[in-house]
C-alpha cells in the first residue's frame, strides 16, 4: 500500500518520547519508518531509547542529531528530506495515535487516487507530570464537527493538529514543504497552502491524540511545556498580513482576504467572550 515516513521531533523529553514511539509500534499498519529529529542535548540517552525500540521492530529508524537552533518547521523539512516513504506524517514526541490511525488514513489515500491528504479528528488529553510520571486529567474531542475542509473555515483558524494529517510526499514537494521563516503556526500556514493545491478528505473519527500539559510553565528550561499563547497570537497577525499582500499580488484574492479579515473577526469574538465571562 505504500511506506509512510513518520517524522518525530524531540527535545529533552525522554518520558514522553517513549510513549510516542510505543504508539507507533502499536499501529496495525506495518509499512512505516521513523525519522527521529533530536534537537536535545542528551544524545546518548536518545540513542539508548531508540536502540531498545529497534530490538522490538524490524522497521527502519533514522536518527538525526541537530546541534543548531532550527525552529520546529525547519526540523520537519530536514526530517522529510531524509525520509524514503511515499506518504508522510508527523508525530511530536508528546503526542500519540489510536492503533488504527495509519491503517485508516493510508487505506483512504490508496482507495481514492485523486486525494492527496487524509485528516482525522483529534482527542485532546489533558495531563500533568508529577515525580516523572504522567497523570491523566481529562479528555475531549477537539474538532468533533469536522467532516470536510472548507476554505473559509481553514482561513479562520487551523482545523486539525499536525499528528492527524497524512499526505503524499509528492504533494509536500509540490508546495515546497514547511516555511523556514516563521517559527510558529507553520502547520496552519502549510495546511492552507496544501488545501489550495490538493484535495484533503476527513475521516470523522478521533484517531489522533494531542497531549496537553496544563500546569507546565513556558520557559527556556521547561521542555515539557506546550507553546506560549502570546507568541502564537503574534505570528497569527504576521501570517494574516502576509496573506493579504499575497492576495493583492498573486491571489487567490478572496481566500487571502478571508485569512486577513478573520484576524479581526477572531479578535472581536475573543473580546466579546471576555466581557461575557467577566460578568
């Protein structure tokens, strides 16, 4: 059916990395390879972890140690460049999949030749880390209404998580991968460019798991934290302004205008909610 390359980014989170790799090993779809891009400091620990997993699987595991301060999307591009699969997907070191995730996505892509990408719904799993152990708090489906990808909706916000998306490598190549000049929201920007050029079909099942540490403070020394909201908002504005300029010069004008206008609409909605909840 076609090999899928799984690009895994990791940085100093061995506890979570082990869980992510176990999730890959539990997949019912067997034709995969892992490209592990490690930007952390403890190379020997990562090599030891991956050696243990190699003894449990005959699949290829490609390990890349990166010393430079590349941002997350540059690490993705590097990982994809070293991959050999017909399909590509991403799994961050803190996320997991349902065992049938790859099987269902690859089956859909193989059975529908005009489709270049498959997306599933995502379960958000809130958790904390206590004494080097993961404690589950609660779970809920992030996008349970997602049935198809519409232009106005993806212009408003990102509709799906990176680990819920499987796509053909040739489609990735045609849109030249992830951007190197924006350190955040590159997944949303990539998804918009992909949507404009290729067909994406939704599998309406929550087969991807996005794990969220709710008590982790954002700092240079806390690698178990999720990304800061303030920086997300900053790059949200940057991306939307760029799309407005693109719409005025290259197009597609209406889509790019929607991307820009939804920045204001989202801000108004957020402000309105803050007043409502304050009362």
